[in-house]
C-alpha cells in the first residue's frame, strides 16, 4: 500500500523527547519546552514525522514526571500552558505532529484527589477513586495482598488515618508516591476523558498511554502467590490479577470514540508490556488504540533468527486486526541499544542495564550493529520510534555516580539495581566540554561522559559517515520511496545469518549478522549502507538498502 493513501500514523517515525534531558532553554540544567522549541529545526531536518513528549505536567518528580499532580497544567520547571500551546503551533509549522503522555493508572500522591482521599478517611467517596483496603491480620498490620511494586518491594503502603492511628493501605504498582486509581470508578473515567479533550482542544495530535495494560485489577484483588518479580511475574498467573486484563479494552473503546470525534482524528499509542503478540494485537483492534510499542522487538537480541521470528509474529498478529506494527529499539526505560548490542548476544531477551552489567562490552561493535538495526527497523512495514540521542549513536552511561541516581528503582532495590538513569543523560548538542550545549547553564542534571565530545550533534553534522547523517539519509529515503512505511514484506532466501527482505515496488533490505562478508545481489542498486562495502559484499553486522532497476 502506498503511504500516500493511508493515515499518517500507520507509517510515522516518531521521535521520543524525554523532556528533562532533551534541551535546556533557561539554564537550570533541566530540559524544558523552550529547549524543544529551539530544536524543532533539528528535528524537522532529521526527517521524523512527530514527537512524543514524556510527561510535562506538574509533578514532584518521584518518578521523573510519571507522578502527575495536575493533568491539565504544565510543570513550571518545563514552562507554562502558553509555552505548550506555542510549541504545538511551532511544531505543526515545521510539519511535526505532537503526541503527549497520558498517565492514567496512577496519580501523584500530591494530586488533590489523593490528598482528599487521605483526609476523607475509610469509606469516604474520595477514597473510592483509589484502591484503599484494610490490611490483613488482627490489627490490619499486614498488606491486603502479596502484590509487588515494579520498582521493588511491596505494592502497598499503610496510611495514618486522620486521628493519627495506623489505618488502611493503598495500592501502588509503582512507587508509593504513585497511588493507583480505581478504574471501576465512573468519576475516574470521566475525569481522564476530560483530560484527553483538554489537550485535544489545544491541537495536540495524540497520546502515548502509560502502562495501558495495568488499569483494571481483578475483583477482590486476589493474591499472586508467586515470588517472581516483573517482568516474569507478568506472565503468571494467567489471567493475571493486575496486568493485561480483558476489562481494560472497554476503556480504550471509549477513548477511541473521543479521539475520533476530532477533526483530524487524534491517535493513541499503547505502552503495554504483554507476554504474547496476540495479546498486544487486542489493544489495536479497529475501535481501540491505534498502535502499540513493540517491546518484543526491542528486547530481541541482535541475531537473525530471533529477530525474524519476532518480525513475523508481529506482522501476523497485527494483520489479524488490520493495525500497523511499530518498531522500537530504545526508550527512557531501557538500556540504550548500542550498549545492549555491544554485549555477547544470546537467545535471552534483555532490556535493563542491570542485566548487562558484568558482561564484556565492545562499544564499537555495538554502534556498528545499531547502525544496521536502524536500517532494518526503518525498512519494516509500519511505524517506528526513535529515542532521543539514538540518532547520535549514544550509549548507555553505566557509571553515573551513585549519589546522582534518581530513578526510584535504585532506592527501592536497596541500591542493588541502578535503574534507568543511564539512558536519560542529557543530550550533547555542541562544544568540547560539559554540558555540551545542553543549555546555557554550567551543568546538566546528570553528567555526560567526556567521550561525548565526539558525539555531539554539531560534531556529527558535517561528517558524512556519522550516525546522525545515516538517520537523516534513511529518513529522507523512507519518505521518498513508495515501498517503505505501511504495507507488507516478503523474505528472500539468504545465507545463514543473513536477513534479506523485499518491499514493493523495487526495494530490498539486506542485513548481515554473520562474521563473514555477505554477497550483495547483483540485480540491485545500493541506496544506503550502514557500513562501507567491501567490494560487492556487505561486511559483518551491517545492512544495506537496495533498489531494483525498473
Ligand atoms: C512506564 C514509564 O515509561 C516509566 O518511565 C514509568 O516509571 C512507569 N510507566 C510508571 O508510570
């Protein structure tokens, strides 16, 4: 299918802006809306279609903004509602759509609703918006069930009642500062729809849905009876009492009706870590969310067979519901893929830094594989996500000083899991010294490695072989070639450890995972490669885009 007669989101390349770390406009060391506005020309030039901006709402930042205290305002550190409106207008003028981040599973504990729930006491209407329960044991001193927080420790915190006595417990699947809402409450449902309309009325093009698979909990909140932690615990028992329950889909159907009532229709992308592609496909049925992040692809090792299996399973399941696939290599929750691919690759999927530490790393190899991975991802049917900084070939920062770590995973794991700060280090834009043009101030909220002086956007701008220019060239070709974007692929028989796919009309992508050079087909014209060719052969861990004559 040509991308011209299909809606934009079916083939969009969406750039993820982790706002705290993208660009700082006011010099306080923290990224902000002014910083994004100043860099819109860079993003337009890169060739992406849209931005997804991580939460920019008022937040005590217990979890980097995923603890929202007011969904219809802007965090003062980032700017104001007026700045937000100006950004959306400017982005549109640059041909870039804007997607925000909706956090519907939990609020901040500073949200007015949670404060009212604490004051309201047991049995109050204010507590019914959250999941407050009495504890177990004679004096209620044990939590209501055995659920675990994703960040470590139990998923329940006990509150002091208004009279100063220990009282009920509330559920938080993430940090204690992120109390879970009760999605059986009609008031909760109505309020979130109001938030959707608030931003849609301000010309925002869509929302990424945070932990879409978490919203509904099993009636009675039954025990898990497992010692497994997330993500393993997400698979058992089945059905799971708080992940990926069938009841969540009813919520998305009502949101879709809201999105479709706008002209142009607004769109959603689901963050849903679910165990099987068929479970993911359910989120993107025609009357639900439009697209979903493909985390199976993100977690797959840099090996031909597992990648091909993941691609085939994804396409087959998405085809059953008529939705386009998405492809994603990195985001603000996982170790950057340069560093994942720098490690020995095994069949076991990995995404966290913790799983990598201790394994030998070859960053030069990781970067070569990452370049090839970019060409493969952008050749596949559907849409793709680019996490800020991956276009610069940035690696995970694995040795941040412990006293600077902010991810709640670090403290909740008793300082055994360094968490996600290493992929959130502020971007290096220019210059030879920290903070590398991140902002006009002397510092950035996390220190960048000195080695990033060669990886700044400025340093890569004029280097034809840079990672930045590979992304630019690939994104430009992706727009020009009718074969790319939405549609289908066919595999061409290839040597072991080589993937060769075709898209019509006249496009092929070849990826060499083996350690031997792979011959290029003689009937193709080379459009783009991720590494210099050796004669007519593709070197190890490299990819090429080919066009067939005629
Ligand atoms: C997923 C977000 O991507 C992550 O950063 C956050 O910690 C959790 N959801 C909780 O909101």
